[in-house]
C-alpha cells in the first residue's frame, strides 16, 4: 500500500491523507476524523495499528492535488545514519570533510547517528533554499528512510523488522562547510528545507529493503546509483542501536545513509547552485524531486 499526505488545489489549507492508486493517477482520501496537518500518514499508521482504519471516502485525480511530505512535521527529530554505504564511506573519508574518523579509518566500526529537526522537512516539488549569506557549499544525499510502526525499547535485531511499518525517501541536504567547521553533522544538515521527503510511504510488505536501488540525478545527470545491498549497517542493526537506550514511537523516522556519488566526492566538489533540480529515486517506492533556489 502507498499512503500519501496531500492538499487539494481548490482547498490548499487542509491537509488530507489517502491511498495512492497502483497506477499513480489517483488518491483515495481517508477521513480519520482528526487533524493530520502535522502527522500526515502517521495518523493512518496509528489507526492501522489499532485495527480501526476507515474506508476511503472519495477519490481525487493527481492533477487536482499537491503532495506534501508524508509526515509534514515529525513529532521528533529524524534519526539519521552517516557513512553507511561502503563506497560512500571511502569517498567521504577521502574528501577532506570527514572529522569523524581517524586517518585511514574509512569504514566505521559502529553506526554513526545524528538528527535533523522537524523544521527541516519539506515536501515533493518544493523549493529547497540555498542560504547564500550562510553557505554556498550545499550538497545532496539520497536516502532510504524507515517509518517505525510498533514502538519499543531494547528491540533486538531479530525482532527489528517487525517494527517497520513502511519506507519513504529523503534528500539529506547538507551544508558541507558547516559540517566540516563545527566537527559534527547536526548544524550543517538541519537548515530550513534541508530535508525533502516523499513522495509517499510504501508499506513494508511491498518492499524488499535488502535490495532497493538508490539513485539521484542533478539536472538529469545520474550522480548516485547504488543499492541497499551495499549498506554497512543493515536496518535491524540500526533499529537495535537506536532503541538500545531510546524508546522508539510509531511514526519515528530513520534515514539509513547515502551511497557514493555526493557532490564532495568530485574534485573539485560539485555543489548545488541556483536552479538545480535534484531527483531522488528509491526503487519500488518512488521519485522525490526538488528545485534548489538561492536566497
């Protein structure tokens, strides 16, 4: 099942949620009887877990709607994993921007976590702001993102996949100079609009998370072309690591890292500039497109 958050073109102030058709031409709206402006599809998730998901009330053509981020404003920061693809870990270590590793230490021995705040989230087909007064070293990172269903603490790797409700995509936009200067990743990855998310959530039963093609294009040029088979720390490991000391709740999001091909991997780096269009694609999930605008 594919669940989306959206607004109608004729009523753009009311957030709605629904089921995307198999051919991607319509969405069946579900009225949950609650405000979904912040939670988006998390409201569906909670009803689904409770066994109380109502039937659709109406059908809308895609030409009549505008997609939002599946979770327009997450209740908590998004958990993110850095350096989690083998070739990207080497690429990042050789870029001169990696302050997280000792010389010669390309592959981390434990998953590296940071977070992005709710304010960084934006939806498909929106503008991502390049804040030129602050930074012009803006980079892209295509990432498969987990949507937690059943919450918990101390979740074992053996049970971890039972806690995954679905998957979406994010672009983990990064100000590389801030990442390098401050010796940590939170600030440079947390600017407003630096977390495009979408286009929707696909439930876990429809996705083989161990074999998802991960791609990213910049202005039509294929920059990233990998597969979740290359993950250093798999999804069960990530969930077990986070939940060892932190309680996970329904709707929590975990971005799983990006593959090789980011802007700083080129010499010289290929930073994003005004007017660039970035398309992130997760096989079996969908495409997330955003335009970068300098301000």
